[in-house]
């Protein structure tokens, strides 16, 4: 966590605040999805969840492409590989290049 709050320039308290919020939202989401699954069946909520994850992955992929395009336009492309080597594990770097 030390590297994360230094990189983004935020306080350690705000970074550590995100983790409990994430766990509470997972609990809330699991409870809501179980309730909906019991009411209308398991197949429809599963399909909605898969569609939602797919759309989020599509948005993340497009955002990464736009970031790379903006960096090339501003001639800052040399900074992107350093960022990738910092945040992407060594075993996964072959798949990202």
C-alpha cells in the first residue's frame, strides 16, 4: 500500500479507507444478488452480471487505448512502459505487450 499512496499522492488514511468499503460493498452485493436470485431465478441475475462485467472490461480496454493514444499525441509514450513494469506482475507482462 505504501507504493500506491505515494504514486497517487494521497494520504495513507484514504487508501486504507478504500479496503473496508470494498468489503462492505461485496457483502451488500452478495446479499442483494442472492435475494434477487431467490425471487426470479438464478439464470437471469447471472446473465446480467456477466453482461455488466463484460461492459466494464470493454470500457477499461477502451480507456487504456485512449490513454495510450493521448500519450502518443503528447509525445509522452516513453512513460507508459515504466508504469506498466511497476504495476503489472512480471509473469503477466508478456501478455500486455
